[in-house]
């Protein structure tokens, strides 16, 4: 952006696009617009903000998710970047709804600021392992729920076999066995249960 006065920028991030708001030194909105969440979009967005020496602060919402790319891009070029914490739904003004431009403007206004989380070293390694564990737990829970639902609608011989034992015991038993009864429906059901148990 043209001029020599200090500016503040706020970015509301999404998977495919970003919304940028630039505020003047006195908090007046001087620019608002959208950019693609890709390399060309990063370059255009940075050019629109102005050089790092003129921009006092860039507030980004979601620096560990959809904003990770633009966050790294701007930091590598000398911009001061801060994480913007999204206010809880019950903390938003009554009657107000989600608005990307308003969120970006609030980010530029430096509300709910916090330092960026480290994305390197041992803390990032631990975060990756914790994310993996959480994914495994969710997947296992979903597979168990799906297997129990299938068992509830299965023919009586299957229901009587697994209906009175715990889900954990059922999954262990199903993971070890494969069945062939000659009935296409029953065999398909057994195969589904076996695959879920092995998930």
C-alpha cells in the first residue's frame, strides 16, 4: 500500500482463501480484500500490506492450521506476526454472527493477541505425536461404535454371540477371526465387522 505511515494488518484464514484488512495508525480501515491461499496469494497479500518495516503487526487467526502457510511466509520476510485467539461464541456480541471481514479487522486491531506457538524443535515433535494419538483414539472409537451398530442389526446368531460381551472383547474376538458361512449377506457382515475390528 502507498504511503509512509505505520499500518496494522489482520488476516482471517480459511482453507482456500484469506481475508485481509489493513488499518491505519489510528485504527481506521484503509483496505479490505480477499486472496487465494497459495504462493501467488501470499505474494500479493504481502505486497498489499506493504513492506515489513512499515507494518507494525500482522494478526493472524489460525496460525497452526489454515494460517500456517501465510504465517511462515510473512515471518520469513521480517513481519511481526501474532496469533489471534478466536473469541468463544458466548463472548461474541449478542446478535452478531461470523463475518470474515470483521474477524480480519479485529485481528488487525490486535484484540486477543498471544505469542505464536513454536513450530520447530521438541515441542513440535511432541505436538505431532499427540495429534497422532488423538487421531488414533478417534478412529478406534468410531470403529468400535460402527461395529456395535452393525452387531445390533445383525442376524440373531451374531447378536447372541457378541451382544452380551463388552465392545472391547467383541473387537478383540472379531479381529482374530474371519468367517465363511456361504451366505453372502452374513459373510459381508462378518467381513465388515472384522475390518472394523482391525482398524
